[in-house]
C-alpha cells in the first residue's frame, strides 16, 4: 500500500486536552469537554470545560506557590521567565500552526504574531530586576529617618485572557503578572484555547514552579464570577469578559475589596510594545521608615 493510501485509511486520533493546575494536568472535575474548531468549523481538538471546583483548586495552587515565587530574587524570576521564552522559541512551529488554525490567519501572519509573543515574554523577563529601581524610591524626608518606597507583588491574580488574540494577547496579560512576583489563574480564550494549552505544556516543562501559573479552559462568563468573588484572589483582569459581564465582575469583586483592572471595551491591538502600566497594576507600594543610627 502506498504512503498516500495508507494515510487516507488511517483513523484520525482526536486530542482531548486537560487543564493545567499546580504543575499537573488534571481532567475537569465536572468531566465536561467541548469541541474546538477553526473559523471555518473544522474540528481541531477537544478541550476540558473547567468548573467552579477547578477554579477553587487553581486558586489554592496559586496561593500555595505565591510565597516561594514572590520571595525569589528578582534576578532569579527573570532567569526562569527567560527559560520559558527559550522553550517558546523551541516550539515555535507548533505555535505558528495553532495560531494560524485558531485565528484563521495566514502562516506568515501567524509567524509574526508568534515572534511578537516570544519577544513580549523576553521583554517582561528583562524587567524583573529593574522594577524596584524604576518604581521604588529613597524618599527625602525631614528628620532622622531613612524612608524607602518598595514595590511588592499583589498576590494571586485572576486573568480572563483575550478572546481574539490566542497567544500574543495571552502573553501580554500573563507575563506582567509573573514578572512582578504574583501568581496567576488564567481562563483562556474559549474559542481559541489551543495556543494557551501548548503554553501550559511549555510552563510545565520549564523551570517555573508548579502553581505559579494555572491555565483553565472554558467560558469567561461562567468562570469569571467565581474568580471575582473568591476571597483568596487579590486582583482580577477582566480583559476576556464582555463589557456587560465586567459590571457583574466588578460587583462580585467588591465583596472582597479586590483590585479590578480597568480595560478598554474593545480588545486592543496587542502588537505595539507595551509600557509599564500592567506591571504597575500588579504591585503594591510599601513605604518603610527606619531611624538613623546614632
């Protein structure tokens, strides 16, 4: 039998992907999955449909990982994140294929988006050991004191990833959380989750400690309110929610006085080089007064 005929006679193996929680790949507690298709309706894979219990498990994992990640030196965090970028580069062709299929763009456009995502990750990795110098200060005060202002990580951040930009947008909202020393629970694009799933495989095989980044696949409208109301989540990025749903999320978040990022109604163009605004949003400012020695 020729190779072409043998290929035509094979039964395709449909993939069913899992969640990424605490450095492991569990099935959804609900047992639900949903089909992922390209813009023309062609089946690509099955993705796990995360539940409320999965959200809670991911938050527990992120909280457990926070002391170690936030307590690591900024230089070490930069090394770890740069290693992730190296592994993104190593799987570049897979990401190009998945972005092209997910977003319905040409291979050349997909290559450009993937390259921009890798460069974006490197950009944030390079900021880890510069944040304190740029956003901190030694304050001039009257009196026998030293006064220092120091940026510190916010804690556990819930991230509703962009719905349209499956990789570059995802990296643009996740990398600043990790670069600042916070941990994350990410809900990927519902219709375009494959690059996020592959990113979770990269994170699992890099030096990033388990639980620092947790990736859930499912619907932002369903999972977002549970993140917003969770008492152990310190901040919420509602980028992937609709403008109407963001009102509900802000109301739910008010019960635990958590920070909710202000984001534009329409998904922005992620290609321009970002500024430091997203890094700033995931940092708390601590000012320390210390008496001068005699």
